[in-house]
C-alpha cells in the first residue's frame, strides 16, 4: 500500500490517516508530494482523482479523503482497532469523527495546522470560538466517560481525526481547559506524533496562505 501525503508541517488531512496507520500498525509506503503552490501541486493529478491529498493506493484500489481511507483500512484490517469494539461506543466515535471531518469551519479557516509556528494568539472569529467550546466539550466528556488517555480509552480513528486540532489549540493558544492539556499531552506523547512533527519542522517549504 502507498499513502500519498502533502507537507507534514501543514497537511492536517494527510496527518490523520498517516497517524492512524502508524499507531495501529498498518504497514505502508509513504509518498510525500509537497504543495508548495497555493492551490496545491499539479503533480497531484498523477495519482489523485481529486487533485488533493491524502490518497491511498492499494493495488487497483484508490481511496481519497482521510475518513474514507480510515474506513477502508478498518474493513481490510478489522482486528487493528480503528474503532471501539462496542457498537454504542463505536457509533459515538464515528459521530464525532464525522463532525470533525465536515464541521468546525471557523478553526479550520482561521487557524491552519502549522507545526513550526511559534505559540501566540491571533484574532479569531466568533465561529472559531464556538468551535473551540464544542471541541473542549467533546474531549472532556469522552475523557471522563472512557477514562483516557485517549478519547475512547485506547487510541482510535477518532483520535486521528482530531490530531491536527491538538496542534491548533497549542500554537494559537486557543484553550486553557484542563481536559485539553491532558489529552494534548497523551497525543503528543505518541512516537508517531513525534516522528511526524520532527519531519514537519525540518521541511524547507513555506506556504504563505497557511502562515496565519
């Protein structure tokens, strides 16, 4: 299997399936094609039907979109633990993962993922403040209900979907909630997180539109 990704410093969507695959032990070949153009990179068309990353190639199967990649891998490797085993818990995990995939436009637009960014506040929209409160509630309720250190106890696809938000909360100083601090420490303690962050910080490319 090959996972095509973009810049590790900025590409929040690439980070999600990459992190899930690394933590859950799925072997794959990483292919990084940088988007050093504001609109992406023309080379994406060579491997991506949407001209976007990430993209998973598994033989003649091509899967786009982070959450679809995760669901495909869950179907292929059901023993790997992408989702909680209990059906009710799994429904909640999928609900918040889809909420992350399709929502939170404020924080997504105002606060791009940027591993190299120095910590500091910026002016954000009312929508972003609303997004922060909602994410704080999700993390706090999950940690309390499932005893941490991850949202559903063990690391799952839900954690992968929220991983870029951990960076956003930190570098834009968006939250002082104790649950955010607790959860962020668990996520940043992952070997896979640290490997991705180290590589992202070392990248030479700068994308001005993502330098909020």
